[in-house]
C-alpha cells in the first residue's frame, strides 16, 4: 500500500506546481501568449499593442520585425533594437516587466504595416519562473 501512494504523491506534487492566479490557471508562458495587434490610424500612423495574455508577468520581450522603419521616431523606452540580438530584433518596453493582462503601446509611421512576431521573453513573478 505504501508503494502505491508514492505515484499519487508525485502526481499531487506536480499538480501543486500549477499556479492559480485570478480566474485562470498558469502552467507557464510562451511567446504565443504575448499578442501583437496593430491598428492603422490616419496618414499611415500605426498603433502597435503588445499584450501579455499570460497569468504570469513577463519581461525582456523581444520581437522580430523584419524591415522595421518609421518616418517619426519611436520612443526607445517602448520599442528599440534589442542589444545582443541581430538586426530586425526589437526590445519591448525597455525590457521591463509587462504584468499579466497589461499592454505596451507604441506608434510608428510607415507606408505599410510591418509584420511583428514575439520570439523571446523571460517569465517573472511566477512560481514556474
């Protein structure tokens, strides 16, 4: 009987690593859980919103944006070339924490929308970190 309880104990220990935060269950965060939505405004002004959809906080969010340019300067505290990465990789929010369900928003002006994809992040403020 004691032998049979060991697998059950191991299962319970694994389940205890699942984090309940608010009304959702966190099992870790991936790049796919940070969404980028872009909206076209007047005169080719795009609004890019980078939203953390994970229950955990994330930081050091890196975006691949090939050919990114803007006719007006973008606030480097919101979106800038990522140090240590190759060309076309950008750091969001100066690498600072983006809390769960929060958004970093920046604007750029270009004749077309630039494709953007999250390619890296660090999970923080989460027991699975």
